[in-house]
C-alpha cells in the first residue's frame, strides 16, 4: 500500500478540493443515513405496540447522558404525535420524514461521487500526458531496446487499468472509511456488548478477502505483459503488411497472433477468476457474520437481563448489515489496488527511465556556427555491447561537405547521430567551434541542425503543416518559397487542396520522391547552418533521384553538410569522403584520390559500376 499512497500523493495533489468536498458530502450522507434508520425503532414500536412507557420531556441541560436525553425526548415527541393525531397519521409522518432523510442521503451520495469524477479523469489525463512527455524526452537509445507496441500498450492499456482499479478505488477509500466509522460509532452507542462480540468476528471476513488478493498483482503483471506482446505484433503486422502479402505469410502471421492472443486470454482468465470469486466469497462471509451476531443478540434478548430491546436489536442489525457494504467495497479496493499497481509498475519503467542526454548546469551559449565540427578520439558503444566506433578523428570545416561511406553496420549513422546528441560519446568528444557539444543546451544545438533522412518522416497532417513543422509562425509565402527550392511546389499545386492537402499516415498519399521533397522543403524552411543527409536518395528511382538531387544541391550549396551515402554518385563532389569499416575510418580523401588508393572505396565504386 505504500506504493499506492505515493502514487496518490504524486498525482492527486492538484485535486485536493475534490477530495475535501467528497469527504464533507460522504459525512453528510452517513449522518442522514443513520438518522433515517433510527426511525425504524419508533415505527416498529407503533406497529407492534411493544413500548407502553409513558415518556416525560427532559430538559436538554439535565444531568443525564446526552444519548438518554435524546432518545427519551424523541420518544416523547412520537407519543405526543400519536396522542394528537393518532397512530396511523404518526406512522405516515414518520414515513415522510424517512423519505426526506433518504433523499438527502442519496443526494449527498451522488454529490460525493460526482465531485470525484474530475479527479479520476484528471489523474488519467495527467498520467498520459506525463508518459507522452517522458517518451519525447528520452534518448534514441531507449527506443532501440523497446518495442513500439509495448510502449503504446503501456500508454493505453496500463493507464486505462490504473483508471479502472486505482482511481475508482480512491472513491471507495474516501467514502467507505467514513461510513464504517459512523456506522461503527452507532453500533457502539446502540449496544457496546453486541459490538464487542461483532468485532471478534470481522477479522474472519478480512482474512478471506486478503487470501484472494495475494497473487492478483503477479497475475495482472503477466496479463499486461501479454497484452503488450499482442500490441507489438499488431504494430509489426501493420508496418510489414506489404511483405506479409508478398511472401504469402498471412497464415503464419494468423497463427502467431492467435498464439499470443491465447496466452493473453489465459492470463486474463486467471485474473478474472479471482475477481469473480471476490463477490460470492465476501457475500458468504458477510452472511456468516450476520448469522453469528443474530444468534448471539437473539440469545441476549431471550434472556432475562437483555441490554437491548427487540426494536433496538432490529435497528442494530440494519446498521450492521449496512456496514457490510462499505466493508466489502473496502476489501474490494484491497484486491483491486494490487492489480492496478501492476500497471503502475509497467508505466513506471518508462517514467523512471534514465535520460543520459542532459543539459549542463551552466550551458555555454551557441548562437552561431563559425569554424568547424570536429570529432576528437571518439569512441562509442551501446549498452552492454561491443564498441561500434573507435578512435574517430574528423574535422568538418564550415561550408564544406564531408561524406561517410561504407558497408552496412560500419558505424556511419551512429557517428552522425552523435552530432545532434541522439547519443553521447563514450570516449573522446564532438566539438563545435572548439567547444564540446555537451557544454551546450540540447535545444540550442539541435536548432542549428537540419535532417533529411532515407525514410522521409512525415505526419498525418497537411502539406503546409509538414513543411512548417518545428518552425514557429511560418507564413504561407515562406512555405511556398521553401517548396519551390525543393522542387515540390508544382506537384503540390496539382493536388485538389494544394498546401492544405492531408498526406495520410506517414505520407502514404504521396510517392517516395514527393515525400522526400517535402522533407527537403522542411529542412530548407528551418534554414540550419549544419545539414545532415542520411542516404536521402537511396530509396528513389532514377528520375525521382535526379529531381531530389537538384533540390539537395540547392539546399547544401551554402551549408556545412554531413552526408551518409550508399550511392557514391551522390557524393562524388564532396570536399572529403571518409570510408568506414568496422567502426573505424580506414580511408579518406576526394573521390579521385580514393579511387587511386585502390582500396575499400575502389571496391565499393567497382561494385556499383557493375
């Protein structure tokens, strides 16, 4: 339960007002409920004529217990009503008063639940927003070790589970202790002897419910884990649908997904079985308690010296039966919370993930790029993995284009990812104008860098918003100018809605060349002094490559450019070409110089010529 209270303290603090109102309204609901039940005693006395005592009014300041004065005067007013209006009319008046008390009780009960709705929905919204913001802040290395479907499952299924189990339990934890406290006080006032006996029976019920909840958290963890696997497979299927159909692998994927769903079904069934057992078990234990107290109280009344009369005993049993409801709900919260904490544990794996890409305490300003980018003795490894880069020394002067080539897995993309600090070096340093980039704010650093990737990463939005992405206050004139430089304006204007055309999920409504030109237009509009091209034309046909290459030439003309290329034809004119092999730079120079070396670069060139 410590973890639960920590979660409440963390997320419920902004909603203190809701909780205060919930407490006040629940107290009123309990008071009105008890008052309505107290009317049972005079109603029974009138119906069965069991009370023949003649009551005299006792002043409220008399030297007697307040309970005795209140009971005596209540019975006095009832007998006065019977004397003046008759038993039938008195019974009707008591019934009307009972209805009014019940109306007040149910109104307060509704109000206490209604004021908790903003808290419940607010906590879930805050949690989703915090998880989303955390995902955005985490370094790229985190996502190389996580399944995208698993992250989605934690943001959807687990957060929904937290709403269902924890925030709904919060309502119970505010309301039920108040009801139990007031009902228990009423039981003590009515008969402390019966209440003392009842207290000895209650632990039996608590033990029965705790036995059910012990394994619920571990079962829930397994169920949520299986749900994550299901979401991951769905994400893979949607992303690889073209390949699945091309290789006629539909049946294989169906079987794979069916197996995962069956595992999830079995895990959920175990949780649901325990949940389903909770109500009948609590119902049975509650009935056993009522039966035992009924036997004990009946024995007292049948005796000669009973501390309680028959009408008061019936009232006592009504209150005792009423206290069972809050006790059951309280116990239900006790086994719901472990189930929700399993989801909290999974969400916390994202929330507590360490972000090693941090801003320095006293960042140095980075207003402009003046001289060069320099890799000095850089080495890098992913977590618990061998070195990907070793002893990299490269200098990229301002206004020049430096290209990195080599076979897949040689470390080209990893090296370039160090410049915007998607990862941090494990050894050595990356400097801009002689200052380690780790001494600058990440936001300042990345504001100076533009990216055009092999896969044009676009969003399900309009062409205008995709080009203006990340540039605050961009005007239509600026977007059109960027699109013209990127050779994109003509095909955009052919669309029915022009720049307001929605391009679909990941730009699905555009061709590969069109997507890439939108991506280039986005980089042009940002107008960064440093440009990173990551195989920007490798996925295009010859005609599209020519159009995109023209746009890239315009983009790179006055900028410092770092290019990763498989097609050597796109970087023939680079000021320096670095050939990478197994994490090292093995050759460097201009195109003709590298061909003359007759080494790695020459072999790459000859293979592409073939």
